[in-house]
């Protein structure tokens, strides 16, 4: 530290310019701030404006790049250096490339002493940063109670909101800082505040706490009369968000406080139970059903909670809903049943459970496809085999050769190949047996069909060949065979 000052003094007395810049356009004072040398900075500032034998006079070293110099000192965490620079004219309102002021950066870094120093030197804590945030937002987000207290005591508005409508209380809740949130609430922060823009438009502090699964924060907000029956812009309640994320204890807290949101729906008609089922949260779904949630409620697409659980194969949730009496054969707007959806998704255990529970195996969708056809067309071989073995039918009958190729049944295939007259026949004027074999990389079937005279270049009405089909489904062995 002392050596820096002595060297600076020596060089300046030999005619060095105090405002000289290096290749990165940094001045000596800038570099002194970066390394945190207070004595070197004092020496440089002392020489500012003094006559220079060679150049006439020194320029004020804070001119032009004062902001960068002050930010460098803050980044170093040197309170004495920050105080020195401010006393010599560095502005507390200058902004960096990200639109942040010195107080904002100091608060973000958690530099308590520098925050106090800037406050003492007259920094404005209500100045809005890029995004409309104040230093209070940053201190709350960092969970720095001491800074929050000092900033509020300096007269900062507790309800100052950023460009999305989030206040310091919102920031504290989002970061999980319960002590800061409690202090802000005790100081009169609005627990009902809702954001008015952005991805979380319409979220209240309770929305954020519920989505994050923070039980302590949820309790705190409820104790301060945070409303449970409040909707976001997408009509999502705090209960809905807790169910979506699977936070069982938060769901219990919210329901114990107020059950009015139990069957409320978002803008897509999805209830708390629906979204819990969709995401496979069995314990949450069980709790909701225990409290009286309607398992037959449908989304705007006509899908029930059972259909939602079937889509991603959440077997335990499916069993739970069936045990509670959910309708197996209810259809969505596309005419799809729970069995159809599970079959199309290839969820073997769910399909087996639905069949065992008595689901209708042959109900077609609006396009006329049965669950078996959906499984076949989507390459869900094991599910298709199960459905076929359980007697599931096809609305438009397939030839035995088509069916054997689709089901990967070698015995049926061998028999059908011996008796067929047309190996290139197309089911519903679309796929040939070779297409089915190519789509599932069944090289032995494909080879047998080719030996029987199946056409490699045969095309469907959309001019798709078996080679196209194999390539589309990523079946490299079949592609090599067909080339």
C-alpha cells in the first residue's frame, strides 16, 4: 500500500500524467481503485490540478471515467476508498453498463459498510435502476435485514415497485428471506400487492411463497392476512401453484386456512386436482380428494384429471383416481378416453390398470382410431400387444399381415405371409406391411417381405416410401436394409 503511494508520488514528480490511460483506457486512479490502494488514490487526487512541467497541468482524474473508478472501488469492497472518491466528486447517481447505480451494486454485493457510506454521502435510495428496482429491492432480495432497515429509516418508500409491479416484500418472499419479509410486514408492507406485468403477472407474495413451497413464508403471510382467494392474470390461485409443484404441506396450510379455492380453475379450466394429477403428485392429489375436490372436473379441452394423469403415465395417480370413482370412459374434445391417451403414450402399466378396471377397449376418437390403432400407429408395440391380447379391436380392420408386422408377432406373421396374395396392400390406403416393419426396425420381417416381393419404392398417397418411414422414425438398421 505504502509502496504504491511512494511510486505514484515519484512518477508524478517526474512528469507522469495523472490522467494517462493504458490500452484498456484505464487511468492510474482506476487501477488504484481496482487494487484497493487508498494511499495511491490519495496521492493521485492530491496531484489533480497541480502544474505539470511537460503538459502544463493535470486534468481532474475523476473526469470522464469517474463511474468506472467508483464501481471498481465498490467491487473491491473498500469503504475508505469509496468514501475518498465520493468526497472528491464521484457521483453516487452514475450508472454502469447494466444501468445500475453505486448504491445498487453495493447492496447487491452485500457490502453493508459501503451502503452506509454512500447513504452518509447523500446517495438517493429511491432512484430507480434498470427494470425499475430500487436499492431496497436488492437488499430485500439479498436477505440483508440490516441494510433493509437502514434504507427504510432513510426514508425510502416501502411500496416502491419495479417495472413488473414487484415490491421489496415480493423480493424478500421470492428469495425466502423470512426475517426481512417479517420486518417489512411489520413496517406496513402491503401483503395484497400483485405484479402487473411479466411472467408472473398478477402474482401476490402468497403466490410466490406457495409456488416455492416455503411453509414458513406461507404461514407468515397468512398470519398477516394474505388473501388465499386471489387469482393471477392466468387465474392461478396460490393453491393451484402449490399443487402444480407438489408442495403437500403448503397445500395443507392453504386448505386449513380457506378451502374456497379447492375447485377453482385457471383460465384453461384446470383445477388444483387436475394440475396435481398432470404432474404426478399423488400425495397432493390424495389430499385434495380427501378435502372434497371434484375428480370429474374437466379442462377447457374436455380432459379430466384421469386423462391428465394418463398422458404422462403417472400410474399411482391413475390408481388413486380410479379408486375414488373417476370415470374411465369419459372423453375429451377429441373423443379420446383415458385408455386411448395412455395407449398413445405407450404407458403399459397404466393401460393394464385401466383394462383391469373395466375400461372400454374399443371406443374410438373423433378420427375413428381405437386405442389399439393409436398404439400401432405410434409404435407402442408392447401396449399394442397387450390390447390385442385383451381383445381390443380396430374400427377399420387390418389384414393379418399388417397386424402381425405392427404387433411384432412372428407366428402370426409367418402364417399371414404364406397365405397373403398382396404383400403391398395398404391399410386405409396408407401403410403397407413393409412400412410397419420399417417403422419399428423389424429387419427380419422386412427381409421376409422383400423376399416375398414387397416393393421398396412403393409409395402412399403422400409419396412416402418405406425408406422414408424408417428414416423418419430413426431406424438405422432398416434404413441400411432398404437402401
